[in-house]
């Protein structure tokens, strides 16, 4: 069940007190609203995403048993395909429940967003648990880099644009996400391998509110 009340994990008073630090969580709800209601625009979606950050500490309070939930997905109702895709990736990288909010009877909408919502590699990132629900690793102002631990020492990384114009160049530095050296790179949006990278990935020409979604796996020496 979803809890939309006056208590969140870590509060010991109110209508559903719990520490939220057991495994699984001892909170009496499966997920809890971290934000107000979402709307189908970038400002609302981006703002709701930020509300998950306070539950990503050490220990994280968004965890198996009770997940931080910044409201349902507006994928299919955002103004652009890029915003739909970035929205889905953002909810995946922070382990949010993926509750679709579009009109499932509208074949045109379903066909347009099917490559996003049926991306099994993105969903696998959302479902993985390696001790942390995902976190904001770096905030550059016009971009954010989010990361989530994956099996085999890998990190899933979402670079998103919070800018109204194309960004010429931005680096994903491995030191910001707990990696070093050379990694294999899997492009989650394209669902294909990219060239190996060492110490960083440089992304060029990131368009308005678009994103890059990668699975980075350390190379065995």
C-alpha cells in the first residue's frame, strides 16, 4: 500500500511511526509519497525527483519494504519524447515504483512511448538492490548525474539536462560515482554496447531535457 500521510520513515511519532532502517524496512507501508502531486511538465517532474534525495542518505530510508515515491509517471503526457524518456530514467535510477499514468487505451500514445516503458534494461536498474536506492552524485546546475549501484560492482548512471538549450559538453567523472579505471559501457537507451571508457565519459550535444543512461561495469584485470 502507498502511504500519503503525516509520517515518513525515520519519524517515531505520527500516524505510522517507524525507524525505516531495518531490512526489510519496518515501516507499515510498501511505499510512501515523498512529494506533492505531479503534473505533466518538466518543472513539476524535476522538482518531485529532488524530493527523493533526503531519503538517500546513509543508511538510506528508501529501501526494500518501503520505497520513496515521487508520485506516478507522467510518461506519455510530457510535452516531448525527450522529457518522457528522461522522466522514466529518473524514476528508474531512484528505485521509485513505476506506476504508469497515461491513457492505456490510446494506441497512439502507447506506440510512441513503448520503446521507453518496455526497456527491460532500464527496468532492471530500477529493480536491482545492491544496498542503495540510487542517489544524486553530482549537480552541475544545468545538468545532474544520478547513480545507482548494480550487481558485479557496476553502476547505473543517468545524466540529465535541466537546461533550456543544448549543452555542448559535460563529463561523467568516474570518481563521482565510486568507479575508477576502465569500464565497459552499456547504453541503456540504445540497448547496445558503447566503447570502453577510462576515468570519465564525455557527452556532447545533450539536447534540452534529454538524458544519457549507462551501465558501467569495471573491467577485470
